[in-house]
């Protein structure tokens, strides 16, 4: 399983002196993009493919506060992909140095064509890349219903 280690910076802490919610999001994004970059899908390569990842939702579960002074690790696993590949879901877990699970996030994303700004499916090379990723035990094919489970899409917005 891919993990990335982080040192909690002063700027990552909120008024309660623990890791702020938006820092969790930053760490997850950095973990995903580090993995993509290490596998040859950096920003330049995605731009060449006219492909951009978009986060549709990130659902956080917090188990324990995270404070500065000790490193944390963030994992990355593939939870699912839609039949045409336009939607994807990742799971991130946050661990302390002893391996204790501090938080978990399930995120749903989609690929957009950078020219048309519309949803698109990825090219075969990205399909192959996703297929090689470590998958969750509950990995599944994402359905249209899965993309709507946390709310309704406005009628004037077609996905």
C-alpha cells in the first residue's frame, strides 16, 4: 500500500491546536499526486492528455486528534472506478508513527477534458495505471447512484 509521510507544520494547525480539516485534504491531495507523479502521470503528462482530476466529495471520519511534533502517514487505495472510467474513488487512512489509525477519508472524483471542461473517460494507459493500484477490500464498480449518494445534482448541471 502506498503511503506518504508528513510532518505537521505550524500552519497546518487550527485554533484548537490540532490538525485543521483543510490540512487533511491537502495531505490527501499531495499523497495522490505524489503517487501519480512517481508512476509517470505528473501534471505535465496529464496536461498532454488534456485530462484533469476533479474531487466531487471528500467524506472525512476523524478518530483521534492529530497534534504537531510527531509525523503522520497517509495511505492511498483505490476503492472503485466506473465502467467507463470517468469516475474514481480513493480511500485515505491517516496513521501515527505506531500505526494507529487516526482518520479516514473516502473521496469520489472524476476526469474532465481540459479543453471541453466536460467529464471524460481516461485513455488506456491511465486505465492500466489504475488497474495496478492497491485496492480496498470493498473495491467495486462505481454506479451513477454512487455518484449521487450525498446530495442531488442541480437540474441545470449534467454529469
